């Protein structure tokens, strides 16, 4: 596969951008080789600067759930650009967008738009602190909530892939206020809360983790968290940046029937444009300025172009409930096919899947938390990644990221993906 133009661009990029990329995982550092520079995408495919075509299994880390350059969203964006690109003033569209989110997400009574998931999570914990007048927060090892200081402690995603789950630059006092617990471990969480009784403002988690690879909550775990947070007056925050509008129209909270106090959203609600949001109970949200004293602001918040894209995306998802059934089926078929290939080749690796999110972990352990995720053989993953890339399948360039299926992955493409998977695993085995 030709890689001349991408390689050249990467060399040039490294002169002006740290590591040559604007987000670390993209550098292919943990899988080896040069990142592909993408020039366009349509439907299920990405096309790079050397004109290689790949089936996209990242979909911009989730939001391109309807595939790339989806016609109706493209039209709305085109229409919106004719009325200027930013006002820094309220718009009718953002009101419709807020109402739609409140209609669709069970726990959200009021919502504030921001520009990214990072902004949403940073604001949500500030709100939890303002509301409870307490300082500490709990996050889970391996969960990633964007790059706000408070979250870069035992962080997943790129922080884990790059080997810096605790980032330098985070002050000791910030770190002291972030308590971490292992995911899926009820006893450890109870102990942590007891030890810090009366001091915890909020608890944030990915109800299904996407940032240590795809990791599911064990049966009853989310319910347990809900109960303990209610009992201890801790604001429960579901970070649904990846799972929102993906695992169900109402996100993971609808799928699992567990209601958080606050929800953070991102990616999908911008239809691929930079958007995030946090929302929840009125009582909490009314503390946000200017209705209340907790300050948070932004010129680009509710940006009219982004709102146009997001609104159309949410309308499409609402008007086509069959999407979720189809995505679930595609996810199951891919996971089943990968497991079948592992069996046939007598390879003892692990597949986690729920709906349209999945991961193949290069470990024989059942992956339920950060420690188990870290048992993966990342070198073998890197080889597998590159074998798949050569066969035209673009996976997330890290073991510690979930993959995301779009509605454009049809039966024919599933076959192609599974064929590439079998061959790649076969080549891996032959190398051993
Ligand atoms: N760490 C992000 C996903 N979990 C990747 C963001 C990106 O590179 O676009």
C-alpha cells in the first residue's frame, strides 16, 4: 500500500505540531508505522492522501454513526453557512436542539451546549462541586473524560496508550481531589466512599467504557453506583460522550435503565462538528450562570453551523429507530465472526461488544477493568492493526480504544472485515 504522501506530510507536520498530530493517538505511536493523512471520507470509507481507501471502524471516534458526509446533514450544514458561521448570540436552532435532547435523554431536564466532551465533563464536575459544596470527585481507573486536569489521573485512551495515565502538569492539589476506583468493583468503591465520607461532590464514569477498549459494566454495577450515590448525596455523572445516542437513542442510561443526575455528551450531537453538552436535573442545572452562580461560558457554544448538523443528526436517529436494531445486529455479527476466527485458529484472545461498540483484546483475560486491559500484548495488537490496515480496514490505532460501527457497514462490508480479520490473525499466528 502506497504511503508516500502521508509520510511526507507527517515529516512536515512534526516540524510544526507536537508529535505531528493534534491528538496523540493519531500518531500511530503505539502501533508503529506512519499515520495516514485523510483527505476525504464518504459513507463507510476513508480516503487518504495516497488515494488508499479504508473501511472506517472509528467513525471519528463515534459521531459518524450514519457514515461520512451523510446527505441530509451535509445539506443542513450547507444551508446554515449562508447565514454566517458564528454569532456569539442565541439562536432558534439551539432552543430546538436543547428541547430535542431533553425529550430524548431520560434524565436530562435542562442542557447547556459547549464545544467538546472535555468542556462538558469539566463543567459537570464544577457543577457537582458547586451544588454539593464539596471538593472531591471519584473517577474510575482507565476511564477517560477528556483532558481536564481533574481527569488526567489513571486516565485511559491516549493517556494510557502513550504511557502517561497520570499527566505531569496536573497540580498535586488537583490530584488530591481526584479519587480513583477500579471499574466493576463494588467493594473498592464502597470502601473509598466510606473513607472519604461527606467529602465527595461527584462521581463520573463511562457507563460503558470506550477508553480502555470497550469494557461493559457487570450486571447490577450501574444500579449499585446509582444507589450508593443517592445514599451518600454524591452527584452521579454519566459521561455519555461515546455512548450517548449510540447504544440507544437515550444512550447507555436508557439501555441499562439507570438514571444519572448529570450527563455529559459530545461528538454525535454535533453530527461530527465540534459540540459537547452537559445536562441533567433542573435543580442542578439552574445553578449554571446566568440562572445561578456557577460560571461557565463560551463564544462558540451553540455555534449555528454545529447546531444545524447536530439537530439533523438527532432528528435522523429519532425518526429511524430501526437504526439501533441494525447496529446491534452488525455489532453481534462482527463480534461473533471474530470469535469464530479465534476459535478456528486456536487463539485465546478476548472480544468485548455491546451494540455498535467492540474491541478485540490481545489477552486471554476477561477484560472488565483497567488492570485486565493492561494485560494485553500491545505489540501483537500493533501488528494486527497494521495487517488490517494493509487489507483496507482502518481500526483505532491503539489497543485501548473502542471501535465504532456506522450504519454504512452492510453485510458485504462485514464479510470483508471478517475476512481481513481472519487473514490478519492467521498471519500473526504464522509469525509466532
Ligand atoms: N482519545 C480520543 C478518543 N478516545 C481520540 C481523539 C482523536 O484523536 O481524535
